[in-house]
C-alpha cells in the first residue's frame, strides 16, 4: 500500500512539473527591421548594415511565443563599442514596455536609437535582447558598419564658449571660441565661421584652410563689441559655419547685455538717438566744372536707420546728383558717406551761392544743412576766346616769317649783282 502511494505521489509530481514547464514557453524574434529594411543576425561579419554617424535607428521586431505562455517580457536594444556609452546611454539604447504573449501569439515591438556623431568609423554590434524577470529568453547580435556622414552634414559645431559667458556691459566686447569637427568621409577646404548678434548688427568671421576627416579644429577667439548704450536684455548669438561652397550648419546661444552706468537708465528713446552729419560748408568751383561735397552720416542710435537726401536752391548753379544713392542705410554705431556732385553751368554767375541739403531719417528726424558754392571764373575747358587769340598769333608769326624770307632773298640777290659788276678778268 505504501508502494502504491509512493508511485501515486511521483505521478502527481511529474504531472505538476510537466504542467509548469508547458506553461512557461519561449519566444522567438521572427524578423527584425532597421529603418524599414529587414536584417539578419550576425554570422561572423558576413553581412553588415551601413549606418551614418548621427543617423536615427528605428527598430521594429516581430516576436512570437512557442510552447506555452510567457509573461512580463521586455525587449531592449543597444549599440556596443562606443567610448562614451556611459555618458550618452539615452542615445545608443532603448527599452520597450512590458508585454505578455500567449502560445502562438505574436507582437510587434518598436525601439528607437541614434548613432552618436562622436563614434569612430568602424564595425560595431547592435545587441537585441528579449527577457523576463527571471532571465534572458532571446539574445541576438546584428553587425553594423558605422561610417561618416554625407558631405552636406560633414561639419559639426563640436563645442563653443563665450567670454564673459553670461553678461557683458554695453560698449564692451566679448569673445567667442568655436571648435568644429569633420565627421564626414573626406577632407574639406575653406571653412568659415561667423559669430553674430543679429539684433545688434555685429558679427565677426574667421577662416580655416583645411580640416581633415575625423579631425577637429578650433577657431581663434572672435571679438565682438557691444554698441554703446545698447538696451539691457538677452540677445541671441548665432554661430554659423560655412563649408564645401554651399553647405552650412548653425548653433544658437544667448548673452545678456547690461546697459552701462554712463548711459541713460532704461530703454533709449528715439529722440535720444542722434544723427551726426559732417560735410564741408563751402567749396570753390569754376563755371562749367564739377565739385563734390562728401556728406558723412553717423548713426549713434541703437537701431539701423535709412536716410533720404534732397537738395534745393541749385537752379542758378546747375544740376546735382547723389552717389551711391539719395537713400542711405546706416547701421547702429556706423558711418556711411553719400557724395553730392554739383555740375555747374558754363554761364553760372560768379560769387557765392547758397543751397540747402535736407537729410530725413526713417524715424522722422530731419536736418537742413546750408552749403555754399563759390563760383570764380570759367572752367579750364571753356577756351574759345583763348583759342581765337592763339590762332591769330600763329597767323601773325607765319606772315612775319614770310616777310623775313622775302627781304632776305632780295638782299642776297643785290649782293650777287654787285659782285658781278666789280669782277676783273685777266
């Protein structure tokens, strides 16, 4: 009886164990796609998936349960062989949600990674794992071949810094240090970096002749001076790198400007933004000639202004023209020059003639400047009378020469006749 009981207990235990095993199945990765393309597990570098630095890696896998149900599964993916993996783990790895599968059921799992831009160009492993809380159920490796990026994205702004880094007083300067790296597949020439504060109309640029593949270069400190009395506020700083003739990349940061104590507190009012105009008050000119009045316009305000120049009171003198234009655009803190050409008439009256130049700014500021043209005599080009006198003098000289020749010949003939009459023959 005891023997029968022992046999019965063994059978019950066997059935229990068999039921437990059948209730815990396994899963298989039916297929795996990266960026829409199906890839095969690594079989000794026989097939490698090419990925570019900085490329997004979208992973989609089909998972199926076999020989029983599975619970509390989780899938993860990671790129192995990256030097800075502990610092950029969020880029190179991803973990799915928890999911359950009944026997013969399938599920689709999506994961997202990104190839770091700092990774070396080399072969690396993409490891896919499906596991539950007790251990790994499925583990597969996929071979990757990491290469550089396309030329249009080859230059990256690797690092940059501003000094002072947070705050600068108006009227003073700050410097920018920019480091770039060539993460492409070839060497690149003529790299230009420009650091600018567009709202303040200031910028500085530098060039580097060549950056080799996988090499970094640092541009020397670029100096930008904040305009005098610029308004207090936070301004955007643009760092732009141009390369390969038509390609570029840009990063932005900010810097805070504090108005200097010597400036009026608070925002600068339009009426305080003065314009300084410098021009010679009087010029000497001969009638029929041209005289030039250089008009220098300095914008001491904090915003770019346009200036329109008009001239009146020159009807008795001649005609005027402006170069390069009668409308001049002047940036904050800059000086531009317009040239007023006065073409005087040949019959312009001698003496001082006053005319007026009006300079009107885009913000309504207007200045009237009296100028004087001192007309004295005729221009060197008006020589009609002088030419007449010269012609008359030439004719007179020719006549005198002819008369002299005639007198000379007559005198010579008389001497010859006299010699013939006094000659004696032997």
